């Protein structure tokens, strides 16, 4: 297969590797489309200031956008042991 991986999949895998079981919400559509064409993406904009995904909402309600930032966060903040 190809060497390129989807940024959303990479961010999701990093969270799994860090011991999290994230809820995945699919927003569909492309980031540059008008918000009325993609209402779920409005939540992403409200959370991160950008329509692009992936985005991660932390338990305290803060958001992290961009797969690289999510991956870095996951590596720096492994889930507590059960």
C-alpha cells in the first residue's frame, strides 16, 4: 500500500497507543466548505478555531487541533493505569 497515512488515523492511533479509548465523531466534508454545508464541523471551529480535523476535545473542554499536536499530546500524557 502507500506510505501516506491519514492524519485522523495517525492521531487516533497515537491516542490508542497512549492508553485512551477516544470517542470518534465523524464530521465529513472538507474544511474549506461553508459551515452551512457541514454543521458538525461548526463544533470543531468552536473548539479549535479552525474547521480542519482531526481535533481532540479534552475532559476539561479545551481543544487540540492538528494531528501532530494531538500525537505530541498523547505521547506526553499517557492515560493513567486502570
